[in-house]
């Protein structure tokens, strides 16, 4: 038998052993051989032999012929661990890969077909009741994994490339109206003042009972910090992680400017913002600056009770021990607070949408809004918030009507 021709041997009635040898590997020096058992006729065995030859010619690595999806997933994950990706990103990836392995774990890579992928998606949707958007995230992860398997020569072709990706559901970007934003700001100011009064009353009781010294935390101070963080987010459009990562060295109260240079995640890791464009300077209004000024003085006294000295590295919004507020704890507080003040279901990120929508609807140019949002380019801002400029659409309609009229009149078109 010549190298690569392959042999077909009948093991028992209706079962054939197909063996194809490709000689020694020039790198490892090991003999490269693929062997499979085939049920059926000898003609079926010949088809399998020919398929093995084609796979070899197309670069499929023979020694990985029996590799299962879970074995490959483990190697792929180890490679991803060494890429320096954000912990939160890797945590999310591990979760998706773990679910994929539940369904595909024992399947050989070479046996994953486009039909198998489509069946997988239908099964996952039925078992887990997930949305189309979540299923699209699973598809993207599987496609990424199998695309690399194709480039490594472990499969002939990525089966996901022949499968239509699940359609993402349209994002419901809710934003508050001007009246709603005014009402929310009033509720935040009220809660902020209540938190100040509560902390001052508690401090008076502590002093009266002789418990002012040796404290490990100042619990009620966190209540002030939370409401003020929400107020700043509404006034600036910053993301939750960006807001909670602010330190005093990034706040210039004299000029009324804050600098966004970091973000904190649920693992309490302080890193760069979501995008490079996320590092930015944002002007704040006089009322927000005054609220921050009041808080800075009060915070210094509160930290002094713990024996801590405030500095430029001190978080603007501190927890009961003077450190960063955990985003998970903050999220739980926000979900409770929003219902108490008449905004059930309002996501914290929708304060960001409110900022952009209100600015664009009131004639602020797109580049300024882009800068405040930290979007990579103006097209992202327009894609997200073009709906917030109805006045421009009305002006455009009036302009067309004027141009087509028998006696044209001048219509001023606002630019944004």
C-alpha cells in the first residue's frame, strides 16, 4: 500500500476498519496515521477513506482527529487566559463555554456540522428559555472558537460560517423626558439631604454615648455617596463603573470639570474605561459642583472619624470604610431606590441615555455629545440617539416644503 492510499479491512460482518498512513511527521518524527471503524458496506468505507484523504490535503491535523469539543475548549480557554483580557470578560466567556460544553462536550470537532449547530441553538433556546440576543452571544463565541480550530487545521471548515446567526433583539433604550429628569433630580436631592441629616443625628448620638472613638466604619455616609453618585451620573452621562471609580484628583471644582480616566467592575478591579475614547473631560453644572463641594468637606470629617486622611486618591463616592463602593451593592441600592421614588424599572444606564437624548433634542451638536459620552466616533452617537432629534426632522420637512413651493420662503434648519 502506497503512502496515503489507505487500507480497508473487514473486522466483522458489516464493520470495516479504514486506515490511512501519511508517513513520518517532519517535525516530531512520529508516524501520522488515521484509523476509523465504519459500519455499512465496503463502498461506505471507501467514502470515509476518501474523506480522510481530502481532510489531510486540506490541512486537517490527523493526530487531533478524535479531539472532542470539550478537549479543544479547554485548550482554547487556556490560550485566552494568557491574553491579558479583562477578568469580567473572561468570566463571561467561561460561562458561555461551560454551557456549550454541556451540549457539545463529547462530540468530536470533526462531527460538528452546520445542521448540528442549528439543532444546538434550538435545544439551548428550548431548555434555557433565553432571548435571541443571548443566543446570538453564544453563536459568536462558538464561531470564534471554531474559526480558530479551522485556522489550526483541526477542522476542514468552520460549520458556524454556514449558519445564520440568531438575530439580536432591538435594544429598548429608554430615556427620561425633561419633566421626568427634573422630578428624579428633586428626589435625589431630597434623599441626599435626608442622608446628611441621618448621619449627623447618628453622629450626635455616638458622641453622647461616648462611642465616637475607635470606629471601624461610618455606615450612613454611604447613603449620601450613593445618591450623589446617581446625581453625577444624571448630570454627566457617565457609566456606573466610571462614576464609582472617580477619585478627587479627577475632580476640579474650581473649573467645574471632572476627568474620566478609570472604571471599576464587579470584581472591584479599577481599570481603564470601556474604550480609549472613554478617557475624557466632562464639564459639570454649578449645582452639581456645589453638591460635590459640600460632600467633599463632609467626607473629610467622616473619614477622620476612622482615622483616615482624605487625599487626591480617595474615591469620591466612598463606602462605610472609606473605599470604593462595590458596583453590585450599588446596583442593589439603585433597584430599591428607583422604586421608592416612583421610577420602577429604570436602569441606571438609562441615566446615560437621558443625558444624550436631552442634549441632542435641545440642539447640542453631535461632536459635543460624543465627547461627553466617550463614544469612539460620532456615528456611534448618531446610531444610538438619532431618534432624539425630532425637531430637526420637522425643520427638514418644512425646508423641503418651502423649496418646492411656488414662492419659496427661507426656513432655518437646526444643526446638531
